């Protein structure tokens, strides 16, 4: 079975401070991991992904995520938060077995609020 | 760059009515996915199609059906609508070259009154 856990419903940080949005996963095979961001009444926008290679993945808008196999985690990070980063963030996973066309499994989402 | 196009963006229906949502994937993407996102919820997978054949099925109600056409666009048909069907419906597309990344449309918001 595949699943994703985002333990925090909300994360609040001050602008300029570093931010972390947590994600842990469970898959049967090797994981493909993704982060998406959603602004109100908008679609899901891709931020970054881990397929293989370096554990530290860099993505859009200065975000990065670190894959930790032993802890089955894929936390999203940014060194300096912006007010415009305020949005709903989803972690997603699928495993590498079988077809590459499999669905993504999403976490429940974490609402990030960055205050000025 | 072309993105996933969904129509209509907003739809209001009465209970027991029927609704059809359309999805046009990114050119040369051969796989389409449908997700349902209720208020404050994470996206729930409904169904997917690859090369016009159903490739995976999730929590899609029996009242719903979908298909992918020869031009790769897809339609989600919903009948006997219930209040609980009110949600944001996302379509996503991918190709074998996208390493599992799904590209999402802006969604169709269905409101059932």
C-alpha cells in the first residue's frame, strides 16, 4: 500500500525565516516523491520531485526537499520564506513498480502561512 | 507552454441532475487522471485512462463514468448528482517521459444545490 502523511495541518512562519513542511511516506517499492502547491481555487502546481540521485532536490521558487530513505521522509524546505509562499502544500508519492502511469497518492495538505 | 485545459470551470446543478466535465490533456500526453477534491480535503483519485483504455480505478462512484476519446481528451459524466458531489474536480495528464509527474488543470468546480 502507498500512503503519505503530512503531520501538520498548518505551519506559520515569519517572512525571512526558514520554513519546513513535513512529509513521510510509505511505499512497497522505491518511491517517486513530489511536492505540489495549491493557491485558493486554483489547480495543483508542481514544485519539485525526487526520482533518483541526489537526496537534496531543488525546485521552483527557491524550494528544496531532502529525501531521507531511512526515515522515509521528504520534507519541503526554503531558507527564507516570502509572504507570497502562503498556500496549501501537498506531498505525493507513487512507487516505481509496474507502469509509470500510476496514480499519485496525496497527503492531506499543509496550509503554510507566512506573515510579514 | 500548453497546459491541461478543463471545462467548464464552474458548474451549478440541482440534485439528481447530470453533469459532464471535459479535460484536454497537454499535447502528446497519453494518460489522463481524474481527481476529486472536497472542501478542505486532499485530492482523491477517481479514475485514469491510458491510450483510451481505463488504466486504474479509484474511489469513483457507480453514478460516475468516464472515457478517453481518440483525440485523448477525456470526459467525466456524473449522474443522479448528490449534495456530496460538490467539489473541485481536477484532471491531470502525463506521458511516459514525465517520470510519473502529473500536470494538473485548473479544475472544474461543481456545486450541487
